[in-house]
C-alpha cells in the first residue's frame, strides 16, 4: 500500500487518484500479445514496473481456471471452466447431501491452506518479513468468496437458500466452522503486520442481491463482523469487494467495519454511489465491463471516466478506480480506457 493510496482512502489529499488496470489471463490467447505489450509500455502510469517478456513467455492459468482440468480445492469443491484464465464454476458440491457433514467431509486446515489452494504459511511469513525489512508493505486478504459464496460452493446455491429459510441447524454449525477457519487466516495476516485487509465476495446479481437483506443480517453479517474485527482493532484499512447490485446490502456491509468499498459503477448507478459515499467512505470503483467499454466508442469511454471522477472524487480523496480487462473489448477501446484513466487520475492536481 503506497502512501498515496493511504491518503486516498483516508481523505488526506492524495497526489493523484490511484488507478489499477488488470489484464485477465484469458486475454493473452484472445488478443495479439504484442499489441497488449505495446499498450502497457505506452501507459507507464498504469504499468510502472512492466518489462516486455521474452518471445517464449506464456501466461499462468490458476488451478481454478484451466480448461478441461477440473480442480478439487482443499474444501472439496470441484471447479470447471470453459476457457483458460477464466475462473471456473463449482459444479461439485461436497455437502450437497448433509449426511456428508462431519463424516466424509471435514473443513480444511487453515495451517496448510487458504481454502482455495495449499499454502506454505511459514514461507509466506518469511517473505512478509523480508518485505517489511526492505521498507515495503504487504496486503492481506481472504480468498474471493470466503463466506457466502463458500457456503454456496459447499451446499449449492438453491440448497443454501432453502437452508436459510428452513433455519437448518447444521447450517449454523457449518457457518461457525467456516468463520473460525477464516478467522485463523485473518489473524495470521494481521499479526504479521499487513497494511490492508481484503474481504472479497460477490453478493449481487444484475438486479438486486443474491440473498435478501434479512438473510444477510441473520447468517452472513455476524461472520463478517467477527472476521473484520481483528483488522479494525489493529487500525488496518478494511477493503471489501462485491460484484453486482448490492445497494440493499451496503449499509450492513459498511457497518461491519469496511473502510474501502469496491463495487460496480453502472450496475449500482454512478449517481447513487456518489450520493451514498462521496466524502464519507472511500469508493474503489469497478469500471463498467458490460456496456460502454466493450460496445461504446472511445469518446464515450472518456466521458464515463470523467463523469465518475467528477461525481465521486474530492480534492481530499475518497476514490480509487479499477478495471478488469476480459476478451471482447476492442483494442481501440482498451487504449481509450487506459488513456482516460491516466488523464483523469490527475483531475484534482
């Protein structure tokens, strides 16, 4: 976490609006690699440490994002994807039948895994120490989908919603076990001095959330509050990400201790986001990937970024922005987006 980022999220007059541009691994076989490399070289503000790789460079595809290679994670969930680089979907739910709970299924060990992959935590801690000795900072974070989505992956979405409605006793036990697993991970990051703590989890659909506000408050919010407490008590900034329309959940999400909220722009509405958060809580704005950037013109893309910055940012801070590139966006639009992000990062300077 840079000093400028800290200033932005804590309304301490940053020198510029922090901008992040992530290229999904699937892009490397859906675009000419050299064209993407050229754009990265041309936009040094967004890619300050980029060095063009050798001709034989190949992208790395995570285990959950390998076509024709189903992956069983440490929780017993089986992932499938249709394209290399695109995070897959869990099609094998180890607790689809409650009879497996505490018999054939056991929750993963937080001393050996983060819940998605096996992890050598001793090596990780040594690496964090080296980073801090050299004056750097490292961010902590749970895996994407740590609580609600993990329950969906274990039980299946429809089963989980029926569990909530039926007040299934085993669901309470499962949530308790899962929360304790996640809490062990949080404490490891916090105890080793992470600079931020992230809690990424998609809760929204295209219109409305994936569960009702009442069910969120009853089953999920208590876990969020418990998981965020160690970071909150340590004064570590808490970052929460969710895709989708989360407007009816956001008050409860923020109430759990969130300092930076990462949400999608057009799905939730730019004006709504500005009215709700401007000058109060830092917005890490997830830039549209559904309409304007893939199907609009470069001029419309420039206008979108300008509108978002002018409506949400303040001279004191309160805005960071992020874009995730996936296949299907014309290269001229990719360039226009990079240009706009670099230009409007200095809107208040």
